[in-house]
C-alpha cells in the first residue's frame, strides 16, 4: 500500500455528510475514523421512537429528481424499495384549509384575484427556468418577489411564508433562497401531468442509516458514536490532534469537520481570525420540530403551508398522507415544525407549554380532532439547521481547506445553489472529495 493510501483520516460529525465522506475515503483505501457525539449516526436525518413507532425525528421525503441520493440508496440496495406516492398540498389561510394540488385548484383559490394568481404562477415558472443564479444573491428576497409577483401577492402569500420559515431574517436573505426552494418544488412536479411524486423507503431513515452504518463497518471505517469532540488542532508530531470531550485524544493525518459552521469555529481555536469570522458570520435558522402520533388522519395533504400568524408552527406535515399508515400501527404521524433563529427564546419554552400551545392550535385548525386522539407527542430542538443564503453569500463562504495543514471544514453551508436536503448533502460530499484528496499546499477553492 502506498503511504497516501494508508493515511489516517478523522471525520468529525456522523451525519449523512460525515458518513458519505467516510465511505468514499475508505473506498479510496484510507484508514477512516468517524467521530459522532450522539449515541447514533445520522444527525438531522436520524430516527427516534414516538410511542411504539420508530420513524424520522424530522420529516424526510425523497424526490424522483434526487439522483445522487438514489444512487447511494442503490449502493445500499434500498433504491428499488422506494415507494413513490402522488401527494397533495394544502394551504391554510384566513382560518380555512384549501387544496392547492393542481392548476384547477390553484385557479379556484379564493384569497387571490385572477391577476395576482397569474403573477404568482408566472413567478414560479420564471424562477424554475433561471439557470444563472449568481445575480439573485445580490437582491433581497422580498424585493425580488415584489418585482415578480406584485405587492398584493407578496403581502398575502409570500411574506407570511417567508416569515414562517425565516422569521425577520427574511430581510437579510437573498432571492437565491426562493429560487432554490421553487427549483426543488418544481423538480417534484416535473414528471407526468405536473403531479407531485414523493418517495420513502419502508422503515424510513432508521433503515437507511442502519444499512449505511453496516456498509461503513464493512469498509473498515471505525465508527465511534457517543464521542463528542472538544478540540481540534495541529499536533506537535505532525497531523491533527482531536481531543475528545470525555477524555482521551486521537491523532490523524487529515481531519474533516462536518458540523455546523459556528460549532466548527469553536472546535478549532487555532484557525486564523479571518477564518473564524467567516465561519461565525454564517447565519443559521434552527428548528423546533414536533412529532405527533394521532389516532385519526388530518386532511390528507403531505404539506400544508400556513399563512395565519396565530398558528405557532410553520407548516403541517402529514407524513401518513405519504407513508402507509400500517408503518405507524394504523395511526397518523404528523410533524409541526417551527423554524427559529438559534437565539430565539422559544427554544427554552418547556415541553408542557409547547405541547399545550401546539395542540390547541392543531385542534382549532382541525376541529374533528381532540386530546383523546393524541397517542404520543415529542419535541426535537436543533439550533443550527439551515445556513441562510444571505446577500452575497457565496463570496463570504469559508474555504473547505483551512490554514492548518490537514484540517478541512466541510458542512452544509457549502451547499450554495440548492436547498438543504440529503441529495444535496451526498452531492456535497462527492464534490468535496477531490479537493480533500488534492496534494497539500494546493490552494483551497470556495465552492
Ligand atoms: C426538519 C427537517 C426536514 C428535512 N426534510 C428533508 C427532506 O424532506 N428531504 C431531504 O432530503 N432532506 C431533508 N432534510 C435535510 C437533511 O436532514 C440534511 O440534508 C442532512 O441530514 C444533513 O446532514 P449533515 O451531515 O450535513 O448534518 P447533520 O445531520 O447536522 O450532522 C452533523 C453531525 O455532527 C454531530 N456533531 C455536532 N457536534 C459534534 C461534536 N462536537 N463532536 C462530534 N460530532 C458532533 C451532530 O451530532 C450531527 O450528527 C430535513 C432536515 C430537517 C431538519
């Protein structure tokens, strides 16, 4: 084996990104150790128990257009099991629930006049055709939408939707955000008669991650869970030293940190001031994501967008409108996400209060439900989920290769012209690989 082939690599963060990097490096003959702080791999995509049901902690679907993820699932021998289902979309506005699943329903949608509807449809079509996206990074998203859809549609539809996902941070977010969101939404409807097709693997991400974990072990990756990293720096004897929070340390020839950018900055104190400023300058949205197991179905829409500001969550995701209810013991699985800035006080609200507020709103929106229909309720809180595409974002991104030889930082903030999803995450790992493997001294390139 050549010296480069036996090189030792440490990957910090065992989410899908870290797992994919670990797999590809091991397949190149590297000696790879994957360090994950949680007791299991998978990060944001991991599963948990909700009553008797084991399913994703955060709602996940696969799109027909997710070709890179589907290729990985093929390697895991799971792609052929994907269930493709035609789903419907709901819209909750002015205290009423509307179906917005096809063009006819859109034309009937009462809250907007015909002209506003035409401009809204025109905006979506226009955005879906944009290929040269870079200039969108210079325009605030609300300004761009107003130009395309007009003031009325922005006030009635876009602004409530932007506020729901971004809070007041919509003001610093560029038009690239809505472009990537529309592009993904449009990709879901690209096939057939513009019907929305979503997919899932029976068993959900628990099954995918279990298979992925086994493949890593087969490729001789040393997967260490329950091992939070505390500090990463150059080792005196060369290479990179990783100090573990629970004591002990390890030395690697190369280390890739895949955690969110502000965490990476904390973990690597000897980065230059400029590198730290770039990492901490990335603005994130976090999430409080509730899972509810119900005896009854809600309304049969996979996603229901909400524009009414009294509702304490951003959307309603009825997973059991997509996934066969037999996977949930004949019950319905619903997610109630609330996107928040990392310092939002809502993160500190007690479980009891969140449960009371969220269920009160859910029962008001769906009067056929009551407390006795609720079988289980669980809350996930994550402060760093989504790096916001702020104005001029890609010009301020840190390089993947740092000033410390052998230390690399690659994370979902490097997804510059796509939304956060597993397909983009796997693609990022594949894209980063040649750069990570480039000979030392080759300058880092901003993706
Ligand atoms: C609510 C929600 C809905 C989503 N819906 C979809 C969807 O429908 N379809 C889709 O394709 N994608 C979806 N995604 C996105 C998908 O989950 C992400 O693209 C993917 O999981 C990101 O993986 P990652 O490895 O980059 O990040 P993460 O999963 O955040 O991985 C980072 C890992 O680093 C670990 N870590 C942090 N600090 C340390 C430390 N000090 N030491 C060691 N380890 C550490 C964390 O525990 C974590 O496991 C959704 C995400 C969310 C939150």
